[in-house]
C-alpha cells in the first residue's frame, strides 16, 4: 500500500490501460492509410493497355502468362478498364522478363532432383501514354514457385513446370498490381 491507502498494482494497471488507450488513439488517427484503390493516380486516367511483355529468356510462353496475369488484374479492378489498343489507352503497362531460372532444389536419396524452383525477375513500367510520364516503375521485381520433378516421367515434369510458371506469373502480376495501386 502507498500513503494514500491504494495499492500500487491498481495504479500501475490504470497507468498501463491509459497508455494503451493513448497508443490506440494516436495510431488510428495518424492520417496514414493504405490506398489500395489507386486514388493517388489522376482520376481522368481510366483506360489501360497491357503491352506485350519482352521475354529475354529462353523459356517460351512465359511472357504470355505474365501479360495474361496483368490483364486479369486490371479486369478485376473497378478503378481501370482495359483498352483494346495502345492508341486508345490513357495508361500503358510495359514489362521485360530479365531472368528465369529453374534450378533443382530437392533431391532423393540417389541425388536425383525431385523438386525444382522457377525464379523470375522482371522490370515493369506504368506510364501515361500521351505525356510519356512515368506513373510507377519497379526493377528486379522477383518471385518464385516450386514444382515437382518426376525423373521417370518427363511429360509429368513438363506439365508441373508449366503450371508453376503460370501460377508464378499470376502471383507476380497480382503482387505488382497491389503495389501499383497502393503507390509502393
């Protein structure tokens, strides 16, 4: 007990509750908010064309998977509409696939690969078509996806790898789209 006849633990608890409430008040009223709707982009810019993705790798079709992934993201968006051509778009998304590696990452007891990992690195640019003004860009944006390797069945490995490349492309497009819409 202290000199006022109250327990010190009751006072400590009250101070802790007050500090917690102040912390909540300050963190919720700081003015910062996540802007996932692309509000930071001029509202007059509404149509987007996803340009052909440049593929500098030897992997066929990966540029198509990535472009399709971005088009799906823009289709799902209520903020933008896809344009049928570059000439009629307000904004253009361009990209280059810089690297794609598919090293084995898991082995069986005989040192034969059982799992591979596709790792892709891309550069992306989102710009206003008429002004040529860069709205958003990212370099060396990367992602990875694992897939099964079946030493006895190369066709199954090929199917597994293709599915992994498609998933990787879709996941990277979704992540890049979220970053773009939030201004990161």
